[in-house]
C-alpha cells in the first residue's frame, strides 16, 4: 500500500507543481514583472515590485522544487503564503464559487500545505533524509 500512497503523492506534487510553474512563467515571461507589479499596485498589494518578484519566483522555482521533492515543507508554506495573499487582496471579497472567487486559491493553499508536509518517499527530501522522522532504535529487554 505504501508504494501506491507515495505514487499518488508524487502525482499530486507534479500536478500542483505544474500549475504553479505555469503561473510563475506567466508572471515572469508572458506578462513580465513590470506588468505584474503594475497590476499588484492597482490591487493595493504592498511593495508591488518586490511582491511580484516574490510571487513569480515562489511559483516558478517552488513549482519545480515541488515536482522533484526538495524542500517540500518550506515550499508548501511559501505556496500557502502566496495563495493567502492572492485570497486576501483579490479573491476573498468575491465569495466562494463565484467569478473570481476564492475556491481555487484556497484549494492550492491547502494542497501546497498537505503535499508539502506529506510529500512521500518519491522525493529528493526522502532520498537525502530531509524532514524524515528518525527511526527509533529497537530496545532489547533482558
């Protein structure tokens, strides 16, 4: 059962990672940081240029890290921060299930955290023993 669990966690990380990479690429290349920063400024996001760079890099680099499974808890938290910001500044006021609503960012926030803290054995974190619980030594009673 464990290999199937780890395979589904890998699949989840790949799908979520690709979604974040797409949006990070869009910010960096398609729209450009200047355009994203201008949009962030109109939305009232503080330090719009810094926020645009932070968001784009978290999405692009974090998405790639998520797929290969390195730094999973940190990346999951960073995804949650970015999605909480998107929710706060744009989506929460529009409601749930309505155009521009917050269900999408809420789903990505939860998926980032859940997969970040439970990424499975098919990850570089697992290969290097990062974030893995230490195995207890068996004690021999006399």
